[in-house]
C-alpha cells in the first residue's frame, strides 16, 4: 500500500459517507421546486437544513481525521477534535459521547489516530450506545483509549485485523481506510493498537504512542 492507494481509499470513504446527505439535499431541492403547499415547503426547508448540517459535520470531521486540518503546527487544539466528534455523532442522538482528554492540545498525528479509532468504535455501535474517548500523557508517552458500549456491538473482523496488523497481502477495502491509517499512525510513532476480545460486551480500543510524549 502506497500513499496514492491510501488517498484513493480515503476519498472513496469520504464520497460514500457524503452520498446520503448530499443526495437528500438534491431530492429536497427538487421537491421544493414543485411544492406549492406552505407547510410542505417549510418541511422541505427543514430537511434541507438538516442535510446541509450533516454534510458540513462530516466534512469537518474528515478534514481533521484524514486531511491537513489544524494548521501547519505540530499540535491541534483538542477541543477541535471534540467538536468534530460531537458533530458527527451528536446530531443523530443515537450515541452519547463522553470526552475525557485532559490535554488542551494534542500532536496532530495523535489527533488523527484518536478520531479514526473513535469513528471505528462509533460505527460498531449499530444500535447506538455510549462512546467514551480518553487520552492522557504518562511517563511512557501518550495513551489513547476508546470505550464503546451498547445493546449490540459489531466490529468487522477485517477492521480488527487491519487495526492490529495493517493490510493483508497489500490489499485494503475502502471501508477499512481509517483502520489502515490508524495502524500506520500508531506504527509510525513506535506504538501499537490493542483491542478487547471479539466476544466482549464492551469494545475497548487502546493505543500507546511512546514517541508522542
């Protein structure tokens, strides 16, 4: 897997996630153009506003998790990462988010790693639940922990494999782009990613980054 392959995978993931809200925007505009009833037009405008907000929230999150957001410095305001997660998961109100990152600023790569792990854990909460995101510095460096709990947790075995071992045979599917990026970021920092057992009632994902401290 090279940088071009990774960029293609991330673009595919971004397009996939934006297809639904952007498609809703297009449908809403078409309905609005033909609708004459005032109440229905108001409802169309509400749906357009919701879809526009969802699109903006996804773009803000992916810009920080996948792109070069946060400026050209080495660190990112952790509040920016918190807001990105709240925008991504908070709108649907399916997932209750707990933010437990003590530091006001985090290394840029650590921020990307944290957001990608949180995205993977949040997606695993197929029926909603609670997602706790934590991070703190210790003598060993920077420790990140994601905890997901809900009525049903489903983490694809392929994502689990990619998080812990990277690509298998050099091939990664678009849905695993974030997992491959997370693995690469942890490995590049001299760290690793650990997960709770597949049969656990709670999903735990931890990352130790000794070079980030």
